[in-house]
C-alpha cells in the first residue's frame, strides 16, 4: 500500500517487499505487502427475502440514508459473498427484474450491512478482503491503518451553530476549528455516498460509559472489518437482549476513511476531514483510516455531553486497589496512562477515558488501546498477554513465516498499537466503575530531565499543572540527538476538550476538594540529563513510586521544596534509590541542569499567559492561588 500525497490510498501491484529479520527470514513489511483481493463466488444459489424482512433491515440501517435523495441503495443484511442472502431482485440480469424509470440509479443498488459481527467473523472479513491483514502467532489480527498512523487534530472540524456558538471554546488555542452546517452536509453526503457505493458496510451498535444513567448509544458505520473490530473491542459490547432493544442511537459515526474529502470544499485544508456535528449527533470521517479517530472523536462528544450533566470527563487511566482506593492517571499520549493503570496488583477500571460523577468514576470505553513499541513480556506481562485472538494489532511488523511480532520495529510507525476488550486484562473491574478517587496522578514524560520523579502537589499546584498539561517528548529519533519538544495541552487532552479548559479545571478542583483527593506529579521521562545524555526513568522505579502513592506511605514521607517549580519532593521512596528523587543529583553538569530547569520554567510561564485573565470556578481565591502555583524565578 503506498500513500499518495493527498492522503488517498493506492494499492500497488507486485509482491510484498521484505527485509531480512533477525533469523535471516524475510520479515513482512506489512505497509508494502500486497495481496490480491479474494472473491468468494462459491456460495449457494440465490434465495429471495420477504419484503417485510427487507423493510426491517432497512429500518435498522436508516442512518445510511442520504439527506437529499428520496431513494438510495437498498440495504440488505449479510455478506454479499454468501449469495443465499442476496435477494433475487438485486440482480439486474434476472429475467423477472423490471426496472422503474422514476428512481435514481443508486436505488437499483444493494448495500449489504454486516451488523455487529463477532470477532471471528470480522477476522474472516479482514483476511479475505483487506490487504495487509494477517493473523500473528499470538492470535491477534495485524492490520494497517494506511497513510495515517496517528490522529490528525488539524483536520478536525466542529459545526458552529446555535447549539454550539455560546457553549463551546472557539478561537485561539481551541481544538474546535469551525465549519458550517452546510459544509458538514457536503462531507456527510460524500461519506454516505461512498459507503452506499460499496457492496457492504459494517455497522456496530454499542454503548459508551459504564455508568448506566449516563450511557450513550453509538452507531458506527464503516467500510473496513478492521474498523468494526476496533470499535467492537473499544466500545462497550451490548448483550443480545440489549442489541434487540437498541432503538435509535444517540450518536452516529460515518467512517469513510478510505475516501478523501474534496479539498475544494470550504474549510478543507487537506484531504482528511473529521467533522463533528453536535446538533445532528453525527461525525463524519474522510481521508484517514487511523482507528483512534473514532475513539477519540466519541471522547470529544463525551467532553461536551457530560459536563452539561455536571459530570467531569477525564483523559485519564483509572484503577482501584483491593480496599477500594481509586487513582486517576492523567497524561498526554505516551506518558504512561495505559502502562501504569494496568497494574497486576490492582483492578483496572480503564486506561484512557473516564467520567467522574456524583457516585464516583466510570470508564467510557469497553477496551484498551496500548502502545506496543518495545513491548516486553517481562516489563508489561498483562498487556503482552492481552494480545491474543480478537485483539487488533495496528501497524506492527512481523516475521513472514512464524508471524512473530517484532515489537521493536518502528519502520511503519513508532505508534504501533494493540486494541483489546478490557476483559482481556485479568484483573479488570467489570462493570468498569469505582468510588471517588483518592489520588490524582499527573503524568509528564519530561525529556528535559529536570522534573522530579515524583512530587506531592497542593490543590492549586494540581490545577496549575492540570491546566498546563505538560509533557516533552523527543522530536525525532532518526537524525541523532534533538532538543526535547515541550508540549502543553490543557487538561492533558486539549485535542478533545470542547469547553474552555477552566470549566473542566473548576470541576476537578471542586471534586478533589469535596472528596479529599491528593494530587501528584510523576515524571515518567528523563533523569540524569536531557534526552541524549540522560536516560528514561526505569519503569520499575516509576511503578515503585506509584505503589507508594497507592498504599498511602508516600503521603507520610518527609518532603522538601524544590527551587523554581516549588515542588514538594519526598526524601525517600521504598525501592527507589534516594539520590534520583532530586533530579539535580543525577546531573553531572549542575550548570546545565539549572539552565535547563529555568528554560522549562520559562516555557511553563509563557504557556500559562493565556489563562491569566480567566477565572477558575466561583472562588476568586483559588484563581489567585493557581496563578501563584507555577514556577517562581
Ligand atoms: N518510567 C516509565 N513510566 C511509564 N512508562 C514508561 C516508562 N519508561 C518507559 N515507558 C514506556 O512508555 C510508554 C507509555 O505509553 P502508554 O502507557 O501507552 O501511554 P498513554 O496511555 O499515556 O498514551 C510505554 O511504551 C511504556 O513501556
Ligand atoms: C489513542 C490515543 O490515546 P493515547 O495515546 O493517549 O493512548 C491518541 O491520543 O490518539
Ligand atoms: Ca491520548
Ligand atoms: Mn493509552
């Protein structure tokens, strides 16, 4: 599969190109692998369906309807390859078929709906019809997401209308780039036409949010078995009874990711467009097949719907101890939410998206989406073992013959991923709900290497760091040592929030205060120098720190304050060498340490300037305190 400049996918010809693996065998470069599409025409003979049956099926798939045409393709259930399910009148060549002149050409076509297929059925669909789909030695389904191997936040658009005009955060710094209703409909029509032009589409009807009172029904219409399996794993799966009584979805995604948007359409700046229309309760995806867009798109919807019900939506992992103590793990991508919330000694509530309401926390999702770069069985056994039959493995490289995955391979992308149902983690807490959090852990992967491995935060400091949403990763790994790239993303999820960050911050402050939660800042990044001279803090040490937070022992430790950031750091943590707890000790060049510390402090200050004139909550005092809780120098 080769990417064209405009984001379209082009399937090239010829065999898959291979590179030599460790054992000399060709390793499948899944990105470039080509395979002919297999057409299965060996099904039994044509059998007509009743009109009633057809109507009930059409009702089920009413969301595929065009808004501007009275008629569109007829929708039928089942795989077109299994011809027994194909009605007679689908074939224009049939002697009894009488065309009507009053209908459009599209109404003569049939689109088969593959409705809530099982994992096994989706495997078969993917392997038969989707290039680059393979079963790996652990039983997972390896797939390719195409040209896009990560999200495209710059291509996200939100319809600005009466519904959203006053409520949403617009303008500088906001992730909500506006589009008008008409343009949304243009893209919607493009996506629906594309989907209707296919022989078959996949429809998933599922739930979001384990809190039964605030559950949302979602429908995902997509063209690839990969997308259907991904959402099957990531959303909450309905029981057969729940599916029978599903009714009308609260929100629908039309994922036509293989098809580009029209770049001449107003508001478009590339051939990728992810469009959110809150009034219509619809999302359209064009020009990207990265499955994470669906999951994070729905997360944005929850970031709008839930705060309106006084429920705080959180970009965080969440787990619970044997005694019912709940911890939240906030952090940007790659900082450790999934890794640290998946803890063999605790119950996993969820790895990425939660709600904090009146009764406690609830996971929004039914699955986890783990990064798998450099994954090892020793360091992350639970995630390793979750990669089995049913799991979607995105963009990984594996041995052509043994189908063993090489998790160190970055040739397709560094953002290799595994999506699995949450019950694949043995100590998952089902239903995924828990009491009010006791600890709120803010994760930052500081590639500058100046933030302490752990600090205890005051409420004002927690808010300051929550609003800042800092992390710094390395810019690129190929051209040698590069400057770490500081990223500030409000609420540790600026790409997904819909309201002004201070709205979420005020809710978090109120909830933490009410329930007596303690805030912590944990650096999962560098120590002993910046990226290039220092090294990443050992996961084993970070786990010890997290253990001490959970057990309550760290709360009782002795603390002292650091300069510049004014962070309270413990003098000792069980299982962690004491000297690393103050980063200055780990730097051989103390002058370089101080310069880097001041540099990072300056970046924090600059970033926070846009929030200086905003009030956080009803309490003026808190706003003042938060402004004072940043670096001082
Ligand atoms: N000290 C550490 N703490 C947490 N993660 C670490 C650490 N060192 C290395 N890692 C790696 O960093 C990555 C964190 O990614 P992940 O948990 O998926 O982040 P998120 O869920 O926040 O996007 C994992 O690949 C993990 O193995
Ligand atoms: C899926 C994502 O989540 P994370 O990287 O936080 O795990 C994402 O941000 O695209
Ligand atoms: Ca994320
Ligand atoms: Mn994650």
